[in-house]
């Protein structure tokens, strides 16, 4: 399907029902593209079709609309008249099945519209037209379009933006690039293409491995085309207002009205240049598309900045905190300041818009709950408040004031009670004495059973860190009505931890979460993707998480975005795409903290971030992310409950690559997981160890491996086996099936070199590696560039060069770009340099 395929099908459906359609939307939203697709589809099925176009420069000239078709005036000698125009239109033989398409009907001349109405108005020809969005239609065009059914083109979601860019380039587009452009363009096709073209021109977007990828931040690309296209039709007052609001950043609606005036602010909303909920005085105003705000900020002269600052101070008063470095948003948004995530940077505008749309949804749902305060109205808003730490409405108020009535379904009441108990556990049971009594008409025994089951058998053990496998081991169906979804989710987690992947797939196929419980659906989708990764199907796993990420983005589900970005980061990390993994981690981190229901799911996210930062040599960032990880409050034991130990092990390895402390930590973690009945987690911890295992440990690994099969880990285990016993050829061949180079590979190359030297009396060469294990392993060997540990002695010239850049504060990526090396080669030079000269401290 094309980027606008869904809209085209909706319009075709209305046309087939006998309606004429007027297509509306933002500047550059794709109205002409939609009409073009309607035209092509009509031609493909042999339907008579005529397409005409209004003209900005000729809309006052008679017959200008009809003259947009070249056949209207076959020669300069023909002088058009109403009778001639009517005869020409009749001769097009549109008949009963015909379709007339008019681009920019508001720019059509009055005479042409009268002819069209007189000839086709009473017939069965269907008409689809679009409005240009650049001017108010005159009386004739307004009357012509008002009689039609309006169809608003929605913004493209992440999936639509990906399709648009793929159509534009005829090449694959990386998911992280599509996400960045979708966010900067707010789903506007014209803005999306302008950002893409600017990125290609500035070389921030390049072809990498056959797919367009952002290799530098898009925030710095020149966006003058966006500025021109989206501000050309604005009045001077509107342009000045946009400059002021872009300079301010995200501010409340009431503050925006005071700065630029109510009439101007509402005019910009009608023009779709501002996104806001005018019913909520604290709703944040955001310039749309975000790329326009960036373009405006880049174009501001010092005078423009002074003018914006002055108008803001006059409207709001001098708070003493309004300087260019911070922006006035922090000063004029006292109730709901922009949150900063652990990286210390402000929300990217992409996630600001997503979060503000979520805030607007919460405000709407809160008002709906406040009107009747029933369980059915409380569940949607409580679920959002418990999943996202947005500091908006207080869940305690909803839990305290919600009434459980006999009209509430058992499923809804059970869902509500589960969330209530989670909230009480999260807050230390401060409101435990207010537990609800049985509602009128309910059986008291059933009520008490459901309450006891939820608190004592499920949520209590979870809050104490009891693994899912232990909890479900003592449960037998039938479960209390409405609590089965929670049990199914825990059962799925237990199956994953035990490595019973086929049984997990069967359960996920058979369970369909309740429509109101989107959280369970998101978590089961994440488990399905994790199962694909565990089976070694990395490509399918990446596709799964990318599709789920697009779906979550389009339905404004930040929790789903967070889970899918975490899963995508895991998949890319396993494939060896560390830069892509970091981009996915950054998407999730920029959404801020999780709420009580989802905090445990951030452990893998922060652990991945810690590992990626440590491997990139950024110790300060790695330590910051690890502190955030250690500070998480758990609401239950997550799947793969080894993340904290893994993150600490990565920090230890970054500090001293020769130390065995990291391996010992991971080994102890794996032993704990094996004792708790989670063999998959145990094997995962052990396979992350980058040094050979002794005979006793290998025997333990083999015993646990015999109880489960995790295809993803099989190749790593085989390397450990060949390290334990085997010649150089067997060890090198064992490296070939690895999905991506792992820390163990460096050790394996060193040992293989030693065994080769002992067997053949000469050093191992790249040609030997290529012959025995293939070009892929040879490429890794080449990048490792003599993987044997460095012996004490002077640094090589290359090691010294890399070390100096690292100490100057350069990241591994920046060093690689500066020296024309791969990031992995830089990592290996730093590894050997650390062994010779000690840990590397980077500035900043």
C-alpha cells in the first residue's frame, strides 16, 4: 500500500456510496498525491476520468480551470464560451461511471465552476476535489465544496512516513531515520521529504549497507525549504507570532495567547501551525511541524531574538529566568516544566509532541471520569497514569473516589482492583485501610476470593521480587474472573525464562487481551518479539519490533513505543549494530520515566544504554545510566532478570579488560537464575562472559543446556566448547555462526593464534582465517587486528593516536570518523592501549 493508500480507499468508498468528496488537510499533507492516485486507479480499471487544477495566478481568469486540461483549447484561434465549454465537457464522455478530479478547487475561476455544475451537477458523475489551504475560498468555490462530503487527510504515522520515503528513494530506509523524520515532520509528507532532501544534501543522511540511514544528527541540517513552504502564506502578524513561540519552546496555551494575542493564536491553530488543546489552559503549545520551529530558530537574527524576548517579557512579566540559553519555557511553565531524561538534554521535539498528545488524551479521559466516577471510566485514565510518569492528574484521587457499582462488569472490576493493588504496593500501602467493600449485588465470597487472589497470590509476591515461574507454579485454573490476563502474562514470562519457546508461542497465539487492557497486549507483543530473538531469528525479530513500534507510535502509545524500542535495541545489539541500538535506546529514554506499572521494564533499556556507552568509551554517561538503573523501583521481576549484573559487568570490563571480576559477577548471576528455575536467563548470563570457562563451569553450563534449547545462544556455547577443547581450525570455524562479534571473539582469536602457532610453527594469517572460517570471520579478525593481548611495552603510533583523541573527549565514533577506521577497530586499539597504560579517562 502507498503512503496515502488508506485515505484513498476511504475516499473511494464514499464515492461508491454516491457522495462527492472534498479533501482537506494541512499544507503539503498530500491532497494532490491522493487525487493523483485516484486518477491512476480509475485509469487502471478503465473508468472515465478528468483531472483539472485550480491556479493561484489565474483564478480570476474565466475558464482558467478548464484550460488546465491541454485539450480544452486545441489551437490559439479557439475562443472559449460557456456553450463551447459545456460541449467540450460533454465530449469527454464521463457518463454515469465518470470521475471528475479538481485540485485546489478554491483556486478555480467562477465561470469554470458554473459550467461544471450545469453539465455534471445533475448527472451521476462523481466529483472529488481538494482545497489548497493557502487562501479562503470565494463564494462560488465555497458553495461548490460545501455541498460535498469532507475528508480530512490525517498525518502520516511512522509506517506511512517509512512508505513515503521508500517510494521517494526506491530504496530501503532505516527505521531510526524514519522515526526521526516522522517526528520532525509531524507526519506531514512535504515536510518529511524536505527534511530528507536536506539531510542528503548535508550528508547527514547516507546510504549504509543498502539503506538510507542518518549518520549525523538531523537537528543541524539546513531547513530553509521547510521555512519557505510552511510560512509563505502567513501574515506578518502570524510570522512574528511563530518566531516568538518557536523561541519560547513548549509553553501553556494561556501563556501563548498572552504573548501573541488570542486571535493570532487561534488563526495559527486553524492553519495547523500550532498543536494545542484550547479547552485545557495548561495544554502545551507546540509549533508544527517541529522542523518548522527548528528552521525558524536557525533563521532568527539577533534583532529577532531581542524582539521575541521583549514581547514575551511584556506579556508575561520578567521572571528573572528568561535568557536565551534556557528559553522562557522553564520560567512560564511552572506547573508542568519539561522533564529532562538521564542524558541531561531536553525532550526532543519528536517525543514532546507524542507526550503532549498523551497529556491531552489523559485530560480528556480525566474529565470523562470526573463526570460519573465509575470503574469503566476510571480504567482508561488510570492505566495511562500508571504506565507513564507524567505528573498530571493524581491516581490516588481516582482510586479514592471511583465507585464500584453492580452495573460494572466483573472483568472491569478485576482489572481496576489489580491496578489499585499495584498502586498501594507502589506507595507503601498508604491507603490500604480504604480498600473497597463488595459492591451491591455481588457475591461476597467471590469478591473476597478475587481480592485475596490479586493481593496474596499475584501482586504481593511480584512486589517482593518473586520470579514469574515461582508464582505461576502454585496456581491452578480456574482463576477468578477478570484476573486470567494477569496470570496468562506471568505464565508467558515463566515460559520465556524456562526457554520453553514453542509453548510460549502457543500461549501467545491463544490469548487475546481485553480491549481495555492495552498494557497486557503491549507486553505480550514484546514477549513474542523476544521469543523470535531467542530462537535466533534476528531479522524477523527486527521486522516485528519495527512494525510494532510504528503501530504504537500511530496510536499514541508511549508505553508501547518504549517496549518496542527496547526490543529493537536488543535485536540490533545482538546483530552487532551498536549505533542502531543506541538510536533505539535514545528513542525510549527520551520519553522520560515509566510509571508504577512499567518501571521494571526499564531495566533492560538502561542496561543496554550502560553497555553501549561503556563500549563506546563514554564512562561518564555509562555511570549515569547505571545509577538510574540501580535507582529503579521494582513492581515485579522482569524477564531476563540479569540486566543489573550485566550492566555492572560492562562497567568493570571497560575499567579493566584483563580483570576476571566481570566474568565472576555474571557467573554468580547465572547460578542464581538457574536455582530460580530460569535456565534461559542463566545461559544468557554465562554466554556474556568474555573469557574461557573452566571444566567445572563448562559442566554446569552443559547440564543447564540439556534442560532447554535457546538457538540464539548455541553458537556462543560452541565457541566456549572449542575454547575448552579443540584445535585452532575447530575454534575458528565455531566463530562463523555467531550472529555478531562478541567480546568472547577477541579471546577466541588470541587462543586460536596460539594453537595455530603450536600446530603449524607460524603465525595465523588473514588468509588462513578466511580459508577455514569464511570471509565474515576474516573481516572480524582483520578489524580485531592482532587480537592477542598486548604485552607491556610502548604504545604503537596508532594506539597513541587513538588514545590521545579519547583523552581529548572524542567518542569512539568520532575517532573512527577522524582516522577513517571502523568503530570496532578503534575499540580494539583502545583495548590494547588500556592494557599497556591503564584506564582511559575522557574529558567531559
